[in-house]
C-alpha cells in the first residue's frame, strides 16, 4: 500500500492533469487540506514536495505552491521583431510570443523600473561609451498571470530616449508599439540586431524573482539592436526561466558560396 502522502500527491496530480487546477493557480494552503481531512501537515507537505519534484508545481516563500505551465511559451526569433507588429500595430515582443502561443495576455503583465545609472562594462562596450558614462536602464519583469516568465533590462543612451516614454516607469509597454516604436518616432528605426544566448545556474535572487523550482537553470539573452547605419540604440540583457520557453527560429538558409559568385 502506498503511503498517505503518495496517495495525496497522485490525487492532486490527476486533478492538475484534468485541469481542475489551472496553470498559474495556487494549490490550497497546507492547513486547508489538513482541515479537509487529507492528512497531517507532514503528509500534505510531503505530497507537495513530490509534485514539485515531478515538475507539476513550483513552491516559493510568499507565493505558495503554484501549478506550472506544462506547455512552454513560444519565444519567437526573427518573427517577434517584425516591424508590422510594432510599427503598424501594437504587438510588442512579449505579446507577439503570447499570440503565437495561443495564450492570453494583459499589457500590465509587464512592469518596469527606470533609472539613470553608470553603464556596466558590457553595456558601455556595446554602446561604444567611455568608462563612467551614464545610460538609462529600463528593467522589466514579465509575468504570465501570476507566474514570472523572464526579466529584461534594456540600456539606452540618454540622448536617444530623454523625454520619451522609455523613461516612464508606468506598468506595461511604453505606449502603442512599445520601445521600438518610441525609437522609431524619435528617428532611430531599428534595422538589425544580434542575439547571444547561454544557459547557466540561477542566482539566489533570480530563483526568488522568477519563482524557480530547485535546480532549474535560466537562459540569459544579450540583444544588441542597431539602426541601418550601425548605431546601437539598445543593449538588452534578459533572464528567462528555462522550462517556460521554447525558442523558435525560422530563417532563410544562406548559401555563401553562391553569394560570393554573384559578387564577382
């Protein structure tokens, strides 16, 4: 006969799979299940730890035990930056991902703080700035419902964004079309960008901020965004919960041999 905590864990797991507890929904407090006769405090705690080990829930101080999103979000590649989305419409990048994934969203699921800071060395190098130069740092936390998915901090030269909505900390994107539209309206139309990705262990602060389960890594993104003449208008660093995204790229396969022949 299975122990009581295993029976409870299996019961809750089946309820999660049937959709009785939706992704992002908090499971009942331990005390609630104890009072409902599901077992002792130790039994319920053990059942919740088993669900966490099986990847069905996450637990964190202050947030309780929350059902994980089982199907990861599509994190689009080139398509998320299509100018038609943000220049002519209102699909900023994180919203483009949600639309492609068939998931709901609210604009205020993105919150931010904005501050003028001394550029960290990597930021200064990306922008071609001297040591000690200041930049604006626009740090966003993006959630799906109550569950954080990633952080993204964009660094801008003051002369590019001073007086624009990009220095406004109001929750949600920086107006219709978001940050890229703000840059476009200011005369800095984005033309090309470079993204670098790598996985690493999460820091203690990231575990807390992203509500990560024990041992889950993060994917760090570095994005350099330029105008047609090569001016860097944004350098961004993102930290993504590894299990909450599926990175998707669709691109034309190059043929450099034919390209060289055509140039001769």
